[in-house]
C-alpha cells in the first residue's frame, strides 16, 4: 500500500477509500497522534453510506478488509467487525455539513494537553492557522461514545473544521481524507508552537486588524473558504495600545474589521 496513493479528492472508488483510510491511520499512529486502539477515521462513500474504522483495533495496523460500512443512522451495512464506538460524532458532521467528506479523531500529545488544561487554541499567533482554520475552540467534556459528546459539539460543527475536546483529544474534518488529516497535523503543530512560545516568554499576538485582513484574504487561497472562525466565540488578539495589551474580539467586532479590510483591499486593486 504506497503512501503516495493518499491523494486529495473524494471522487474515488470504495477500494481507493479503503486504502486511504488505512494509510491515514498509519500516519496518525507513526506520528504519535494515537496509540493502542485509540482514534478513528471515516469517509463518506455516497449520500447514504460511510466507511469507518472498527473499534478495538490499532488504526495504524489496519487492512482494507477490516473497515466497516454504516449508513447515516449508524446502522451496520457491511463488514465483519464492529464500527467505532465514537461513530455518532462523525455522523453529526456528515448530517450537518454536506461539504464534509472525511473525519479524523485522534489524541495528539500537545493539543490534547491543551484540551486537558481547559484551553482553546484561540490566540492569534500564526497567519497560516488563521487563514486555514480560524480559531480552534474547546468543546466542553462529554463522555466519549455517548449522545452527551454529540450534544456538546453540535453548536460548533457548522462553524469549525477543527475542535479540541476537553479531557479527550481533537477532531478535524475536510472535503477529503488528506485535508482532514492535514488539519489534524496543523492543529498539533500549532499547539506545539504555542507551548514553545509560552515557555520562551510571552507570545506576541497579531493585531485585530491583521486578523481581519487574513480572514478577508481567504478567498484568494480557497475556492470555498473554510468556515473556521465563525460562530460568536471571541479570538484573542493584540490590542495595539500598550505592550502586551490583549483583547478578546467578539464576532461582531471582527466582522466589522473584516468588512473594512475587504473595502481597502478592493480599493487597491
């Protein structure tokens, strides 16, 4: 199973999707995002079926025949094994987000450390994260594999492509499995840089106007801009008045700055 076969795009045969899930599972295991039987992945096969990893198996050691097919109600369709116990979380994304074709759930070291510490990754530190993911909110704790967890994440699903799950881990989604995996990789990379910056001193935040310009510029980078940064959760920026000044920018305040940035950008063209 060659790693180069994991390519972008969701228009693939079932066998290609099966190979992709096994490759992504191996990548997550090799990077330490999961250990033992942790984590789960899934891809949407069509409007009615989802291909997912089985429960109680190491996701880095799967073969294509180990995978399970279920419908959007969670009913078993095909496969000899039992589907992941956290399947409801995946199905919630698929039902609420027609754009989502794949999901990764893992427990990456540093990002999970932030989740256990009760901290979102919502500081305006890296342009690439702001453009690609917006902010990464922290979802309150819900028992894994229960409706409690689905209820906790439901308000966030329409607005974010990456979530931290309190005392649990992280979940990312995307238009294909490679994008969902890369978003998990970006989330963990951002967590590592945030921690390193805090150990080195006080992180320097981007200003609220810089954040607005980055979000306004998303249409240049994406055919369909990601939803990250939506909802009404604040983002922490540099207040710009005194050294180290920080502000919690509400969504309405950010929207006003984004509109201003868009107008200025158009006037320069």
